[in-house]
C-alpha cells in the first residue's frame, strides 16, 4: 500500500452563512473550534444544510490520492450508528481500504459544521464525538507496516489516548508525513508539535499562519531559515502566494493557479497535501510535487465541499 492515513473520521455538514453569523456566535473566521454535542446541535438549528459528506482532513487527502490511482487506506474511529455507516460507505466508494471495525460506542460519530462565508472562506465547528477518542488499540499495526508512508493529522493529536495511538503508529511506520492542520492545534500543542516536526516527522505540511506560529517568527524568510536547520521536508502553503518546499538547503517555490472561480476553500490544504504526496510517492521531484498539489487544490476550491467529484 502506498499511503495509510490516520485521522479524525468526521462527517462534514456544509452550510452557507453571512459574516454576522460568525460574530453572533463568537466564531473566528478561517479557524476550527471544538464544541460539545449540545453547542453543536444549538448552532445547527438555525442553519440550512447545503451538503453532507464523509470528511476529515487526512481522509480528504487519502480520497484525493485514491482518485489519482494510488493504493491507499485509512484508519479513523466511528460509532456503529447511521452516520458511521454512511462514513464507511463513503470511503469504500472511493476505493479507500478502511482498516477499522466499527462497534457501539458511548459517543456518536464525529461531525463538523463547515460554515462558508460570501468570500468563500470556511470556518469550522467540530464535535469530535468518538473520533477524538481513538487509542492505540484502534491502530492496525499490520496496515501501518505495509504502507510506504503514514499520513497523520494534527487535529487528531491530543494528550492521553490519541497520543498513544500516534506513538504506536509512528513507531511502526516506514516514513511519516503530518499536517499541522490548524492554528488552533499549533497553539494548543506547540511544544509537542515542534518536537514531532524536528524529531519524528519526515514530511510536514503547514500553511503560512501555522508554521509561523510554530516557529514564533513573522516572515516567510525566517520560516525558510528555520526549516533548513531541521533537515526534513517542510511544505508550506501560502494561499494566493503559492507554496514552498524546504528540504535541507533545497528551497523550491510554486505559484498558485490563476483566474479561478473560487466557491469554497474547504479542503484546499487537504487536496494540496494529497497531490504533493502523489508526486512524492511516485518519484517526482519537489517542483513537480508542488505543482501537482497546486493543481489538486485549484480543482477543489472551484466546487462546494472537500471531495473532487
């Protein structure tokens, strides 16, 4: 198997909102907020649902990799409920091997409200449900060992059981990639993430905001200098400014695609990572891998949702 993803198994609920909705509910645009089930249901009451899709950051990347013809798999914790069944079916339709046996859990399958404002920015409100309760016993070690690259998401990392799941997966992997996922995650787990990037992760994906926070710097030039010292592959997406990859002293840049009809930025980073990993796992150089990531990101932002149909 080329790549195995481990991440939050989340059902995405996509809704269009105005700026006032975000202000009224104390939500910060373009970030992700974790809420309990009660608050999630309260927010959902006043919304019109546009679409419901099996999602989760790394799962989106893995589906993109499958669509590009790669043999891939995914591990994510779901409940044996209606949403859990739909989630599993959604992955199987995309030819993704699902290495998890669902069972009755105390918490329901995780859900994420994706709120799209008129400027196409997305703000996420997540009720993790059982997804955030993943533990080391949920990890199929055989699948990890058989994959060329293990791909993890920062959203999933947390103290306690999720950390144990991360550790056992990393310790049995051949090569590890990880997405920092969100500024919220970076600021919450900064010292742990820095240790992972420096010492345990071979390929790190981050946007400009996330990597600057992690490294406590203000300019992209400072990011590059720090990343050179890590001697790992660090890939930074910069929105309209394109993307940059740093591996030791090698620094490669790629422009973003122009003249796009942007509808929804949901999944841009996920599909970029999928495109880049497709290039990387199939022997392409950094420039070609960045270009493939950029192509995949440009496709997803011109449709609603985080899956290329």
